[in-house]
C-alpha cells in the first residue's frame, strides 16, 4: 500500500528545485516558483486540474495520507514523536522525495525541513520550515477535501473558458499573485494585497487601458466618514501631514480650519477628501485603471512592509501591487518606454496619464487550487469562504431545466 501511495505521489508534485541534492529554497527558488505559476492558456489550466483530480482520486483510493497529530511547533533539530508520521505525510504528497523516504526521523533534520518548506510554498504559507499551527492545519486537510477543492476550481476555470485571450493580466485573489501573460506564457509576476474579508475584492473582468503616474486619491466617502473623520478630529495637522485637500459638494475647495469638526459626524459628513501626489499618497507612485462597477483599481502602496506576510488580505478591495514600476515597464514596453523613462516620470512628481495603444484584458479570479506550468499542484486558503457555495451546487443532482446548475460534473 505504501509503495502504491508513493508511486502516485511521484506524479503529484515536481518542484522547480527538485533534485537529489536539494538546498533550502532561497531567493532564486522563490523566483522560479513565481515564474512557474504561469498559464499557457486558461484551457490548459483546466486540463491540468483535470489531471490532478484524477491523480488525487487515485491517491484517495490507495488510502490517502496520514494525519499528523496536534502538538507544539516543531523547530529545527527538535526531537518529536510525530516526525515519522510527518515524513510519511510529506512523502505521500510528493514533498519529500522518494530517495529520502528512508531517512532517520529521530530529529527534525534539514531534509525534513526542506520538504516542509516545499509543502508550505505550495500552500501559500510562510516558508519558514517550522511545523506550527497553520502548517499542521494544511497538512491535515484530507485527500477528499483536496479533491473537492480541485472540483470547485475546475468549475471556476470553466467559467472563463469563453475568453481565448493569449495576452492578459491575471490576478488570483487567494494566491495573492498577479501575472502578466503574453502569447499564452507568463512574462512577469508579482505579489499583491487584496481586500480583507469585510471588503472582499470582487471577481470580474476588465480592460487595462491606461495608467496614471503620481496619481491623486479621491477618498471614498465610506472611508472618509468612517475611518478618516476620527483622525481629523484628533489631529489638527491631519490635512497638512497627509497632503489632503478638502472640497464641498459643489466641488469648491474648503479651508479645513474653517470647519467646526466637532459638529460633524458620519451622517452629516458632506465633504470630499483628495490626497495629492507624494510619498504618503495611498495610491503610491502609480495606479492602473481597470473600469468596473466596484470602484476597484490596481495601484502602488506606501505600506510595503505588508508584502512580507504570506496571507495579504488587508485592503478595502483594491489590488495593491508589490512591484508597480516593474508592471509599468512591462506594459509600456510596447509603447517603446524604457525603465529609465518610467523612473524619470515618477521622479518628476507630475501627474500624467498614459494610454496604452494595445489595451490588455484583466481577469480577477478566485482560484483556491491551481497547477503551474511545471505541473506542481498549489492549494490556497479559501479566504472569503466562497468554495462551499460552488461545491454545494456541484453536488446537486444535475437537472437540465435548471439554469442555475453548473454546466459540468466533476
């Protein structure tokens, strides 16, 4: 039975850094991993998920993987009675190579740590090699639950199969990743921040037609009245320090010191705040315009430290980009801009909109399971708890006269 499990596992995972003498994934490995999450086409992503569904079902029939008992965080070189079970669990999912399955499990050694790092990288976790609460939780998701997760995302990918675009920007919300795809292949990737569970980033399609250097930020009324009004009341220097301007309903500029802020509350707040370009601007140095019904845009951010966290659901719904000037360089390459010209435009502090001669399709998707170009299976947390609704529909008996039924059965 174990031999059968390991044979199936060998086809499940092939990491970019997989080799008999494997070092811990470092910066180069992370870059390779990011590049690997390209999609030659939406259709090929569908086919890859179908193959992974077949393999995971075979794994389930062979008995699946063992549960790693709960307990304290396992640190490097620690001795722990759970290590043998951990090694088996990682072997079955292909994160511990078959050549290493006979290793000693008397201590949490480097080989096991590297296997845990591979597992963490595939599951959107902090890649630290520590077997803590989050890693244990992901390890103990059952094979059947992963099968259902693949089924859900097969359905989601199917929804996009009507678009045959070979050139597009794809943002996967639960993966916290953005990819630029040209001719069906990735040419650039970066980390993103998405909406928190109270301010979910919606799934939609749009067209990226222009980008704005050194943008202003017109603060949404809900944010201004709920979050900024208390700060205005507490801090007399709020407008000057944050480089904000105040406008009334007629669009006329107002001197903030002329307002009796003690008499203003959320319901009576009738002003518009516009943050001017600069280092504190919440749009950062550049924003990318994607017309939609949700007031969502893609932009830079001054809060760069947030990208150090693996789970990056922090925004009010907009998509914050880790390397926005790199994205501008890629988009403007067709406009014969160089990176030097991009940097020069930012440094000018001038607000400037640049229209793309070839607009690019944008897909904002919610895939909690995907397969990269190297065939590596990735799973992500269902941060908005949307999977259950799709799974419930998939599990209903198909009735052809019900238009709300899924169009496929997996």
